[in-house]
């Protein structure tokens, strides 16, 4: 930035001297246009244009200098207009002008402009020029039109390394690794030495189980090592990580020595976070801070913040990193703030949403990700009223509403059972063209199902795109909640007929349906055959559904046997499901055993203590109830108060137990007192009627 500032000052002094001297030679004027253009700022570009207009006698170099300034400043439409004006003035487009214009078309991803420039090159007898042809090839390759790029490449009488690299990059970016590697080997046979750009293109495209390919490329890197630099080694670290060979990534990192730059450290840090090795990532980040002498940048922070997001029960790390972000002056950088928002919203404690909102509020430039992360956070934390208020705010701020925002808003209106608002959002969904989107349609199905309007849920399903399992699963859950097991069975059979890919969620819905309908044998068969018949391995949620299946039917012994047969440790959800069944069927002995597991798995989950207290009270076991309450108090836990809500004139009003915060609290309690008085009067009247009837009867 300082360099550009010095250039601008120097150019301004030269400009003043030229104006005073009255020089008419083009050379110093053209040099001044170039100097202003190299500042890469709107002011510098405007100054370059002013100088261009003041040149006494313009030549092709004058036009080319201004054209290059526009391309360097990414002023692409203006650059193309300038080329047309140049042509209209009778100045023939030369290699330099066409090269600049083609670079502009490639940067703007405009293949149509490239095709027009190709015609101009042919008319100007420059179609076979290696520099022009290479630039044209690059346009087509970057725009994904590799067939056109290949045609240009095959028609070139002479090729340079840039030509080969452009086509290799085009194939690689389009996911066509086989022809990219073929071309790479052909390039070697032609006697050309691959450079950094060659390997960077190939390494960037390596992903998935491509470790063999990666080892081959690494062998080539070692072969041409003296001709390659740090850029290729940095790309190799990431490429090995992408194909699962983290140890190889670490070997390359350790072998680089003292020339590591920030990109090297970021590549290795990103490799650890990509593999979910969050503790290693944190240690590596600390080492990077202590040893490298480099300051973390946006990529460093987004990587380490994403690793903190996985530590749901340890928010200390996240807060420390947040402090470092503030200390580094990057709290206003949008990607970093978005990562912090996502981190805080993933923590289970609702109070974390306040920290998320502080990050959101500190952002100068809020993008769609910022708004959606906050909205989704409110919705997932059960803060449905806040989520809907936030959704209204998004709408009033004219923020583009996408499928994630619609899904979160619909889920929140479902949780609050605010059907009228849900219908309004549905109208907005149709108007915005998202009605057939998988996630939005499943949210609509969920909303109508939870509101008890299963027919409207089915209409939303019928309008959905049914190519994936998402809307099918939502409709299966809707029917399951309403005890319509036959409809669930029909849907499942239709999925099989249409060959819709089944997933683990499908079978959660099927077992839930059997559980709600009391179809124990059918549900048990699904549990026993889903892996062997359909290739879907059992997960924790399937076992929880199985426990619910047996528990609802009173078969608590079978539910406990199922838990004992699990190939992994049962989580709190499984034990809580069994505890709920124990409460329904009054099995205090098993409930005590289940509670002991829950106290270890989720010691701060208040529901366990509340359920136990309720069971002890029902059986008159007051001493045991008091013991549980004492433990609960010692651990700083309390029963979460119940709350209710009502929608009046499209406005949502929510009330907690013993809540006195509503602005119309006095009027509400006044009306309650009046209703109680009326109820007492009616009760007195009924008593008098009974007495009179009794008296007349005697």
C-alpha cells in the first residue's frame, strides 16, 4: 500500500512537470499513464484517464497503457469499452492489447467476450500468435469450456509453458484429472519442464481417496525440486491432507525447514482441522504463535475457530481465541466473525447466543452467512421467538432469504405452533421460488405435521423435489407422529419402487412409526434387518428408537437388553428414553439404575433429577425425593420453568411461569383476577342450584 502511495506521489510530480514543460512526445505521457495505473486504486485509475485525455498525440502505446490499467484494477466492462473505442479510432489491436483484453475476459469469467476477441484476433492475423492464443486458451479453460480450450490448444503452431499450464488447469478445475495428467505427461515428453503453476493446478484438484496419485505427483515434485518453490510444497501439504495422508503432510511440513511462510503453517493447521484433530490443531496453533514469528491471518483464525466449535462442552478455548482475534484487530473481518458466530451457536448453552450476537453486532459488513448463522443458532437453541423476530429483521433489512433462513424460520414457527405465521412464511417461500427445495419442503412438512394439519403437510410433500430422501423422511416422520403407520409403510414402499436412496434418518422414522402405533414386532424386525437387508448400519438414534419401541409397550426388560447389546457406549439420549419409560410404567428399581448412568453422562441435565423427584413423589418416597433435590441444589441446578405463548394479531406473546415482564402485565393479571371472580360466582350459583334441587327433592 505504501509503495502504491509513493508511486502516486511521484506520478503527480511528473504530471506537474509535463504540464509546465509542454512536452508533446508520447513516451513520458505514456509512462505517466502506466505509473498512475499501477497504483491499483480508483483514484489512480481516474488520474490515468485524465493524463490519457491530456496526451497531445496518442499512439497505440497510450491506448495499451490505459487498457492495462483498467484490467489491473478489475474495471473489466470499462476495459472492453476502451478496446472498442480504440478500434473505432482506427488504432489496430496488437498483441499487447488483445492479451490485456483476454486476461480481463478470463478474470471476469466471460467466455462470450473471449469468443468476440478470438474473432478480432483472427481478423488482425494474430490468431496463431502464441501469446494471444495462450491468453484465449486461458479464457476458455477458466470458464469451464475445456473443449473450446482444447481446440485452441490443438490449433496452435507453437506452444509455451503458459499454454500447457492453462489447459492442465482447465481440466483440473473441471474435475477431469485423467486428461489433466495425460497432458502433463505429454508436456514432459515434449521436453518442457513443469513449473510451479503446473503442479499447483494438479495438486489443488487432488481430493478423496487419491493417495496413489498424490504419491506419483510428489515423486515428480522431487524430480523437479530445484525448479520448484515453496508454493508447490504448500499445495502438497493440503493435497496429502485432502486424500487422507496426514502423516505425509506433516513430513513435507517438517522437511521445508526455515523457509516456511504463513501459508505453510496455515496449510498444516488446516490439515489438522480438516481431519477433526482439534487438540493437535490447538497445540500446532500455539506453536505457530511461539516459533514462527508470524502473525495469524484470516485463514489461521477461521481454521482454529472451526476446531474450537467441536468442543461443545469446553467454551474456554473459544473465548481465548476470540480474545486473540480482538487483539489482532480482526474482529471486524467478516469470515473470522462468521466463524466465531458459528462457534458460539454450536455450544449447547443458550447464554452463548449473547456472545454470538456481540460478534454479529460488531460486524461492519454482514453477509448472508452472518445473518443465517445467527438465525439458525436461535432456532437450534429453542429460542424460537427470538429466531422469528430476527427473521422479520432480515426481511426488513432486505437481506436475501435463502433455503437456510426459510428452514430455520419454519422450524421456529413449528416449535411455537404459530400456524398463521407459518402460512405467511410459506407464501414467502412460494414467492421466492424455494417451495421445491429439499430443506425448505421438509421444514414445511414438519411445520404442518406438528400443527396437526397432515393434509397440508402432504400437499407440501407432493410439491417437493423427491429425488433425495429429505422430503420423504420428513413426511414419514409426519405420519409417524400422527400414528398413521399404514401411510408410513406406503411411503417407504414407494421410496423403494422409485429407488430413492435410503439413509439412517429413514429408518429412525420407520421405527418411530412402529413405536407410536404399538407395532412392536414390526419395529423389532426393522431393527434386526436394516443393516443386512438395506446396508444401513445401526446408529445411536436407532437404538434410542428401539428402546422407546419396547418402553412404550411396557417391555422394559427387552429395552434394557437392547442397550446391553449395543456395540458402543449408550449416550444420554438412550438412557433418558429408558428413564421416561420407567416413569410411565412405575419401575422405580430400574429407574434408579438408569439415573446413575445419566448422572455420569449428563450430570447437569436437570430433566433427570426432575423425573426422579416426580417418581419418588408418586410412590410416597419423600426421603429419596429430598435427597435428589439436595444433590440438584448442590450442583447449582434448578427446574427450567415452563412457558407458553399466544399469537394475537400476528404478534407473538410468550410467558414464563411466574413471569411479570410483559408490558401489559397489570392488564393481564387484572383480567385473570376478574375471570377467577366470575368462576367463583358461577361455582356459588351451581352450589345454590344443587341445594335447591336437593331441598325440593326432599
